[in-house]
């Protein structure tokens, strides 16, 4: 009986297999996906768009962004809320945040923010009236409102045309006084943020007491831009994918479902006023 001696090739096989396995493990351990760190998303608390509810982020913007991130397969993200617009923009300029929720676009901000093509919201300022005045008060031009008591909050820009309209405008100290004064019959017409006023009136049980005049006093597109100073990888890739997902959500009903989640039947009305006219 003869014993077969291992060849040099056979003797080296186990060591080569071990080296190959170790190399694969090392690659797997060190490989990083494009979304390799926590994505920091900052905003101001502005119900129903975004706010903390017992330390849980909630709101229309939160749900839209969460849907986008879920479709992108991004699980490592956090919503962070700051106490002022100045702090919000400072953090973006310094690269301390990645995405900023719900900003309008202007030339100054475009210097340090990269905006997506798609606006996820069109926010309106509209005139609110009492529901019993629906057939009495109309608005197509400012002179239509001349017979009525108009209120406005000090420090709010609304539009230059509004302030220069020649209407007899009663200025109040705070914006949150306008709806109570309207419902107390101390004013007839007040300009308000349509979305937040609808949400607040639903929460307070006063929605059926209010009506809103169309067209809007002012309408602006709002975006979720990326900070130029952010070092989050593949921002261009993210924004391209973001735009497609927002378009898909608009077309397949997911955006409408989110609006209705917070606004009830007014969600459909708001949707139609934005995208069907």
C-alpha cells in the first residue's frame, strides 16, 4: 500500500481559500452604501406640516419625506426641530443639517441650498369669512371687499397690493386673534394661512363656522432643499430620485392620501385647488 503525498498545490489550497474568505469578509465589512450615515432633516414646528407629538415627528411634510426615504431604502434618518428660522438657515449654511423642510425659493437661499425641481406643496394665504356670509361676500378684486371690516396682523407682509389696496384695514397685534374676532362678528374678512387655519379649526371644532374666498391672496411653492454644505453622499442622485418619487406620489394618489389624513374632506378640496385649476 502506497501513501499519496500531497502536492504543493494541494497543500496551499486551504490557505488560499482562507485568504479569499477573509478578503470577502473585509470587503463586506468596509463597503458603504451611498446612504452611509444618518440623514439629518431639520424644520420648524408648524402644524399640520410638521411638529413633535410626544417626541414623535408628525405632519404632512414628515409623512411625505418618510414615504420618499422608504422608497429610496433609507432607514437611517432623523427629524430635528429648531426654535427659529434663523437657527434653521444657519445650520444649513454650516452643514449641520442635510435637508431643510418646507422653504420657499429665492436667490439668497439658492446660494447655500440646492432645491429639487418638484415643489411638494403650494401654500396659500386666503381670505376667511363666516360661513353665513358665503353668498354675500365675494372676492375677485380688492374693491369687492370695500364694504366690509377687514382685519390683518401687524408685522405680516401678506402682499404689497393688499396693504396698498385702499381698504379700511384694522390691524391687530397677533395673527391668532383674527379668527376669534371674525367669529365674534368684530371683523368680516381676514387674511390667513389657509392650510394651518383649516387644520386648527378642525382641531377646535370650528371648521363648519368658516369659509374661504378663492382665488388666494397669495400662493407660493415650497420645497425640501438640500444644504450645499452637507457632506451627505450623492446629493445629486438623491435629488433626482426625490423628484421622480414626488411626481409619482402626485400621480398615484399618495400625496392626496397624506393631505386627507390631516385635513379630512378639506384635503381633497385643497388638492383640487392646487392641481386641478
